[in-house]
């Protein structure tokens, strides 16, 4: 089954992208149905369409009874009614993640039929749709789902870690039945691959137009963890030769991630405070050059894909000052730069998102006021303060989520659980830092 994007939907997405500016939206129902953000419940596509996955944990049962799937347009409006999925007749239900590309939304929910057995369920909702119409069911036996990605009109892709030294499995689907499955064991001696991640590249050069990539690491306990990338033809499941960067024996893997340009970036710790950046080029591209060495980057906090093609390496120096470095596609890795714009906000506990033009968003929940608030700090390409904002009345224990906007207006989409003046628990979704 193949899908095409209607002309009317394309026109609507382009129009929304052109008029993007900052906005705030509250997603709530009423005090008896608290609406809260799922753990990986926020995604945005290149047209500016925002996907929010939420749930209702009701007092009378103590369980999640309903999962909501919201769409928010690039201008902050809700373009259509949201989807609702109920727990019944399952023993339990948990929202796992949402992803979106070109208006096609991948929905991931875990269900249990009894306390001892469960399954992961996936659906792809078409553009201008809201309610999942069918589900691909994958048992949590012999393995478990660790990641999933929307491929737009190519459907959805699930990455499963397999038990008993069997490696990993990729499942491609656009209906209740898999379109193809592929199993790979890249690690010697039956070692289980770790740090598994999946990436979809719509404009790859190998072996067809669209390429799916899986990355991870193999650790035999004797040598430094070896990073690998396995490419697949997203339409057929055909595999390329596994790619391995060359790592010398005294390195230790710190983080790995795919960049928006579909390049794998792996950061290794070296003796002393040095870091080494290893890279595997995007599908069909040539070797990216020798590894880059970074000085003054003591601890790695995150690798953050930006809203364009770059990836930010975020961490701190030996004194604890936050620093960032930028990985340019097929290009240089910038020297770690101190984020001096955070100097006016004492304390740490920052998380980060990376946006267009090397801009960063720092965010943290602060509890030293009568009600917790979410602090947002926008930093420019030089790490200097550009703007600051807050979201008040944050629900105790709530964790913020932030993703970079991918359209030309830039900025970020932020979501967190809050409590409004009427006592309704809901989700504030806010676009910040975008160009009007």
C-alpha cells in the first residue's frame, strides 16, 4: 500500500509554514479527566504540524484509561478533532511515542492482556486524519520495541531488540501486516547490540530513493564499544554492507546519534579530558574525513539534532560550565563554546534542544516559587542570551519536552504538564524563538 499527499494538504502545510510565529496552546479536558503528556509525546514535521500524545490516568482506576492524539498546526490552531484510544478490554495500556513526517503520524502504544504478557501496537494516521484505524501488533516476547519512526508516504518502521543474542529486527508496515522484516546480528559472539537507534532518509543515494538506517554499538567487554550503521532499502528491506568506523583501543563510547543530515555521529572519551568525534557519512556519501578532537568538553549531556542539518554536542567543561559544539554535515566540528548566556541563571539541571542557525534552547523546572515553573532560555549562535520566558503552574514532577521547529521560521516547540486556574490538569504547548 502506497500513499500520496493530496494537493490540498500540501497547500495547507506550505501556508502554515509561511505564517509561523510564536503561540501558546492549552490541551485540557476537565478536572475529572487529567490530561498529561506521554513520555515521548511531542513531534513536529517540516510543514510545522505538531503531534502531541497525551493520556488520562483516572482517579477511580489508578490506570491510564484513554490516550489522546492531538494535532496542532504551525499557527497554534487545532486543525481537526483529536483521536482517542481506550484501554478496554486490555489489562493495561501505556502510550509510548509519536512521530510525524509530511503529515503522516506514527502512533506507538503498549498494551498488556494480563500481568505477564504484553504487546506493542503501531499505527500510521494519514494526513488530515486523527483516529488510528488499524494496528500492527508486535508481541513483547523474544524481543521488544526500542524505537520507531514515521517514513511519511513510505509508512512506519519499528526497531526491535531481540533476545538471546539474536541482534535486532526492523519491521516495515503500512497496514496491520508487516510489509517486510529484516533481522541483523552485527555483534560477534552473540553480544546484544546496545544504543540502538533508527533513522529514515527520504533522499538517500543507496540503494534507492529512500533509505532506512539503524545504528548501535557492540561491546565484547574487552575492546572499546564498536559503533555500526546498517542501511536498508526502505521499500524492499534489501541490506547494504554494515559500516564500522575505526576506533583505537583506548576509547570509551560516550554518545551516538543521527544528525538531521542522516550522518551518524559518535563521541568517544579519550584519556584525559579529550573527546573524539567519529562519523559515518549519510547514505551514498563519501568518507567524512578523519576523527575530530575536542578539548575542554569534560562531560557529555546530549547529542541534539537541530531543526536544519547540524547536530549539537552539549556538555560541560571541567568547571561545570555548559558548553556546546556544532557538527556540520560533511564538514567541520566546531570548538566547544561556553554558553555564557546561562550565567544569569544560577544552578544547573538544564536540558537542551538545538535549532536552526546554531541557536539553542535551555530549559529546566524551577521549584523555588509558590508553584513550580518551567524556565526557557534562548541562546544565539555564540552562546549569548537572546530571550527568556517561563511557563507557570507546572504540575509537580512534570518533565518538559522540546523539539526544534523544522520550518524556515525556526524556533522550538515545548510541552509540559500544567494546572490551570480552574483546577484542570492539561498540557501547555508553546512555540518559542521563531521568526514572525
